C-alpha cells in the first residue's frame, strides 16, 4: 500500500488530529521560513495522470481526520457526493483510508466534471504547510526557498575579493605602462 494522501475539505482546519508531532512541527517550520524569507512555496510540474492520489486517501471533515465509520456517516449526511470515497482500511495511526470508486482502470477520473473541490484543488500548497509531502511518483513538486538557498544567493551577490584584487592590479599595471610610455 502506498503512502496515504491527505485531503482536506474546504474550510477544514489545517492541523488535523492525524498529524504527528513531527509533521506538525515541520509544517510550522515551513510557514515560519516562508514568512521570514517572504518566499511562499510554489507548486511546479504537471499531473502525470498516474491516479495515485485517488487511492489511499485520508479525509478530513470539520477539522478532524476521519478515524471512525460514525464520522464518515456524519460526513455523508452533509456531503452525499462524497459517498464515492469508499472505506478501504486504516493506516498505521488508526486513520481511515479511502479509495475512490470514480477512478477508472485507465487511472483517469470517470467523473471529471463532477469531481468535488478537494479533487479540483489537489495538490494544494496547504499540504506543504501542514508538513505533508506528495507521492514520490507525483508529477508535481513543491518548490521552496530554504535558508541555505537564501544565504548562498546573498553570498553570490557580494563582490568576489580575488576578482576585485585582480582588477586593481590590472589598473595599476596599465597606469605604470602609460607612465613608462610617456602618456599623460
Ligand atoms: S472524484 Fe475523480 S479526481 Fe476525485 S478522487 Fe475520485 S477519481 Fe480522483
Ligand atoms: S499523484 Fe500527482 S501525478 Fe498522479 S494523478 Fe495525482 S496529481 Fe497527478
């Protein structure tokens, strides 16, 4: 079974109960870094149509990742369109894993026009800021500027000492030659 893919309903809280402490910390650190560097994460790439994110899905409802069938039933009362997500088991932390019955054998969505917002918005940057990551085989990637990147860029803008010294020596050498040739 692949890594479960978190999907949050619109308006759901960012920090669901399914987040481990490490993931919560990672998410907070990423937000802090983006804020300090003023460089939000960027979504790059394109969908490789692998269908991977339509299997092994974690669902969030009213700010909580689903753990119990009762939560799932309560969700369906308000969102009957989500009956497409079928309970397929539990992950290592006891959260419900779902798969979607609209996924075709060709790995394409058979209800593309009617797919819910959580599918339309996937993958969103909020996954990154929740400390999550995308599947390794996903065609998208999150591109973020790290503190190391920022430091290296800043160093790169500084004048190179050896280069500046070489220019000075070259100027001095030219001046000496002109004097020797009697030029003003
Ligand atoms: S509705 Fe379509 S896009 Fe959404 S999980 Fe199902 S197959 Fe994937
Ligand atoms: S896992 Fe990534 S590449 Fe695969 S279908 Fe989902 S968005 Fe597209």
